[in-house]
């Protein structure tokens, strides 16, 4: 990371802006998929944009776009299931869509009932799909998961996930550890961003699949 190449610009079709929030995924053939959210005009709703690189990020092609059915598809996250599908979920209405051809075509987005900002999707080694997300009105950083490749989700209430940290607004990301726990890193703006901080912790889905445990440091 000491030296870097010149920036590579994405071939965006969106006229107003094109942004990203989620992390890319690597396909079995080595291709990389990146999800973005773009707008045609300031007043128009955000749409999902999918880019693909087949040369390790040196160049990119725009693959597809998708409009939401209940509003914007903002800050989308994608992951690949163990069945080979691509799952997408997005802010603010938790709309979910699926692709069977590496993001070229998508099912119609369906509202999950979960309000969210900045979702992060990850597929665990056992096939579980985990979604980390924030939403201030229902308690900061939260988590839900799916045991059927994104079709249904385990939640304590229909409008919220399992609480992790209710003191933050929250942008977070996670990865699976060798012991099958999930390590999270998330952002704390401390009110109106007077000071910012980055926090890290580990969680584990309980064996009975009814909740999560926040693990103490060192365990």
C-alpha cells in the first residue's frame, strides 16, 4: 500500500452521480463484481448499478442496473450464495433481489420489512448469509441472517434485527473468522460528527439459531 497506480474511472451510465458503499465479491472464475448506486437526476431515486472486472480491477464494464419497487435502491450490498446466485439488499427499505447470471439480470426487488442504512452482506462457510446494517430508530448496529440463501431472514421482530450496538448511527462491515465467529468493524460518528471512532468486536450466531452472542475480547 505504499505506492498506488493512477485511478481507474468506472464507465458509469448515470448522469447525476454514481457511488459505492458495499464491498466487491470475487466469482469462481476470477471475475470481480462491484455494486454501486446511481441517479439520473437529483430528484430521481437511486438505482443499483453492477460493474464487472475480469482483469483484477484494471478495467471495468457496466453490467446492469435495477430500480426499486418501493423507492430507492441506496447503498446496496451483494454476496454470492453457495448455490451460485447473487443476492442484493439495499437501503432504506431492505429490498432484496436475486441474479442467477452474475448480475446481468435480476428478479423484481421485494421489500423485506427491515428499514436499514449501509447493509453489508457476507456468506459464511456453512452457507449462512449474514446481513449487518444500521438504523437509528430501531437501535443502531443490527444483524440478521438467512438459512435459505436469502429467501427468509431470522429476526427478533419483523421490523428489526438482533441488536449489536445501539449507541451508534453506523456503517459497518464484517468477515468470518477461522473459529466461525464474525469480526465486525464499524463507524461511530459520535453525534454530529464532533469526533469519529472505529470500533471492532466479534459475534457468533447461537447454536439454536435464535440469537447472537457478543464475544468478550480474547475469546
